[in-house]
């Protein structure tokens, strides 16, 4: 299934579709320095938990590929700085830390592989050893990206089974191709259903203050000719009550061991209103978004973004000069979640058991 590509590894560097400019302009930026790529994650050129993980992976690979280190020791020091720089970009989406942890493990493995420079095995001269690490980390980033694509397709297939053959499905924010680098998680479920012949219309809340719904999800669905209706956030209750919505499907930024789910601000309200109106509420997510090291959602760090994103709209002030708050995410308690759809299957309450069983060693333990 072809969709828009938010991130691509090229010989020239890492190419990102600048999501800040959508839907008005489709502009691709090429990053040749990992520090600029880290800044791009902070500035939301690329966003969405799984895509942030892919960007971090490519950022580490880019930093190592372009490093001027002349010895393994120099490379080791530089690698640590690269990982720390990328880890300081956004705090809530756990895929970022998952990807960096994976690269730290891979780097240690590669150091082990090249360290015994003997004539019988291993890589003998220093430049060849460094080259081996560089190319292997690029391969690791490409593999991780491909795994995201495969995971989305599997999530889509599992999730489609839960949707009605025809009807309206509500989402929140953008959990689509733009947010994962594959076909999307929540939107992947919808895409797979439509490919299977379902007749679905997507209800898209605008998702203030950053407008991922209006700017990104509406654009992405429109590009792919998927029927949608855009609504403002304060219409959610009305639509869940009277709008014939059969299901809500959202993505996730971090899921605690008990199933509590951090996702874009506004998700919690939608989940409560869905329960009130007996509409099933599904979270579609890769295993990498599970954080089994924390027991409940109370331990999830919530990113606080600039007040200006609330007081201004497209650069124009819409409020007097007053204090504003901007938590970028909220936590939906597990009791409002009907099921969590992953690439390894569907988890239902009690989530402590079902998520641990699905995660195996794949989530954050
Ligand atoms: O601030 P953003 O745009 O990075 O937030 C994105 C979301 O909250 C998504 O719903 C989530 O990352 C899941 S994306 C598959």
C-alpha cells in the first residue's frame, strides 16, 4: 500500500517531509548533521511516536556515519554524545528512548565484533573497523524503519477485524503514515479496513492547539481519497452521541504496564465520552510504545510545549497577553480502553497480563 513518506535515508542525508508546513506546502528538507536532525524532532518537522523512533535511529546512524573519529575510543565518546543529544528532544514518546537503547546495544555488539583484531577473524585495521561499525549502524536504522512498516501492516490487519463493515470511525491527532513511516497505526487500521472493502468515513477532530487533525490527518486522508469529515474538538461529544460513530481508534505515545495510555492532549476526553455513549475505544500501537518499566500512567512524563501554540493560531494572536497552558499529551486510564491493538495481537483487560504476554522481551521491561 503506497502512502506519503515522512522520512527517508538517502546517500545525501536523512530527508524529512516538513510537517510544520502542511497542508499548505509539501517541502522536503535534507539533514546531514545529527544535531540538526535532533533540532528537527524538537521543532516537529517530524513527529508521532514511531516516526520519532525512526528519526532517532537515522540520527544515530547519520552521526556515526559522518563522524571524524579516528579510533574506536573516539567513536565511543562521540556515540555517547550523539545518543544523549537525540534523547533530549522530546520526553513523552517512548519510541525515541526504545530506538536509542537498541542502538546502544547494537553499538556494544559491534565493538565486541571488531575489537579482537586478529589475523584469523575480526576486522584488522582501525579504519576498516570503524567502517564496519558505520555501515552496520546504517543497516540497523534501515531495518528498524522496515520493521515499523511491517508492524503497521500487522496492526492494520488485526485492527480491521474490530471495525464495522460500514460506518464512521473517529480518530485523534495524526496516527497515520506521517506519524510512523509506514501506513500508520490508527490510520493503518482504517486503511486496511478500506482495502478489505469496508465503507468507512473518518471523523477527524482538529486537535488543538497544534492542529495535527486538521493539518495532517485531513491532508493525509484526502491525499488517499479516504472519506472524512473534519470537526472542531468541542464537537466530539455531540458526534459520539448523535453522529453514528461506531468506534474510536487512536495511536499512543507511551503505554504503562497497566494499560494507561499517553496520547495527544484531548484523547482522555474522547475516551470518557466514548464510554458514556457506548462507543468502543481502541488504541493501535506498536510494541515499542509499551513501557513496562512503569506500572501506571502517573509515571509518564508529559511534555509541556510553548504557550504561544495556544495563544496564537498560524502566527496570529487569538487571545489577550495572558498565561496559557500547553500539556502536549494526556493519559487515558486503562478502564476506558476497550482493546490495545499491536502487531503481535490484541490486548484486552486485565492489561497487566495481556500486555506482558504480548510484549515478551520486545517492550521496555
Ligand atoms: O506531538 P505529536 O504530534 O508528536 O503527537 C503525536 C501523537 O500524539 C500520536 O497520536 C502518537 O504519537 C501516535 S502516532 C502513531
